[in-house]
C-alpha cells in the first residue's frame, strides 16, 4: 500500500500503521536523505530473507546496511571503534554517508554468511528518523535500483509503488527522492577510505 507522510512532521496515527507492520515482520520502502530504500527491522530474519528475495539474491550476497536514529547505541552493533573514527562519524552524521564498520555478534547473528562488516547510516530525514525512534531499533536497508540502464535509482514514490506493491507491505511517500546515493567510507582499516563518492562531502 502507498502511504503519504508529511516529510517534516509525519502523522503519528499513520506512522503507527508502519510500525505495527514492521513488528509483524513487514517489509517497507522509505525515503532517506539520499535515495529510497527497502527496509525491515533488524531482528526479523524472515523480513531480511524477504528483502533478499526481492533483490534476487541470497541474503549473504546482499549489501545490507543499518540506519540508526543517532550514534548513542552504535557500539551495540559494531566493534573496535577508535576515537578518531567515532569523531569522524560524529562530525558527519546525520548526513548522506554510509560508514563501513566492523560488525559485532549482535549483527552477525541476524545475517547469513557470518557478516564481518556492516554499513551504518544516520539519515537526515524526518520520516526515517521517526520510524526508527518509534520502532526502538535500527532498520536493515537496501537500495532500490531502476530498471532503466541510464537512470540508476527510482525517485518517484508512485512509480516505486507500482513496481513493488505486491512485494512489500508499505511504500512510504515522502515526496520525490534523490537520484544520488550516499558516500561510502570504509573504516575497517587503519585509515578511513572513501570507496564511493556520492552525495555529500566528508568533513574530516
């Protein structure tokens, strides 16, 4: 179903429908501060498998990331973050960045293939933030690609709904999305490295 939410002040009553769906192993599509993403709650293996099936891949082959509301509980999902890396995250989040960090057992137990690293996002988007805060845990997300060979990402929520309405529980219409993905920074080695330049310029 397509659900329109105000991009700055999502209606709590409408938001509850989405939260209830996620708690029941639902899969949804949400806006972020970059592109639209397919999402489910972290502790739902059933929903993660659904997301992998939609992507047409085995779950261990999908580059899932976590989106969090802030950095307060980031240590619950990652390991060995030194002060320099934490400062880098703090200086750039919320924002259009994905930081690749070493995953701890709280993450690996939810994913097939003994996942060693995880992408962490804190999007600057009121709808995504509201969903995460109301749910009380991070969302697992994966990007939505366009079938067009020229257009890499889908931006129109009505077009997204037309394509995915039979595969997901809700498509959240938060207005037109962007067509530029997040900048990815790998923080698993001694020096953080930009592995994909997307939206946003990293503040070092």
